[in-house]
C-alpha cells in the first residue's frame, strides 16, 4: 500500500481476483477512512496482465483521466474497459513503470491544485 496526500494505491497482487477489484476500490472509496477527493487505486494480477481500477472519494479529480494520462505517457498497450469506469488492463511486465508514473502524476496533481 502506498499512501500519499490525496491518494491511496493498493497492489493486491493475486490476493483479490481481478473480477472483484473494482468492487473493492469502490467500497474503500465509500468509507469514512479517506478524505473527500482522495483517489483510491487498486492493482490486481493474473498470469497474463494487471488490472487497474480507480475511484474517487466523493467528488473531486477524475480517476479515468488520470489513468489515461499515465497510459499515454508510458505508451503502454492498453485494454480499456468500456464506459465511464476508471479501469484498464496493462501487461504485467510494465507494472512497476506504471506504478512509478502513476505516483508521479498523483503528486504533480497535488502541486497544481
């Protein structure tokens, strides 16, 4: 778990099935544990890829835009989940690059706010 000012990143690896990751991050974002505007991001692995799901506590930043910025910066092949949901899949071997870029973008957003 990485916690910063206004964000939480949980890498559950294979502990939580990818099918349940969105539910887990949604539930965490609706608890009183995190402040309004905090982005809760989860990562879950299977043998082939890593799923990323993000939710914001209350109102605030757009987690889908954040994921799209990181994906674009890293030029990672992306399998996006259709709709307004902030979910995507990346190749498992790019997970560390993704995590570093994600954390950098989250910290930059705080400076801009």
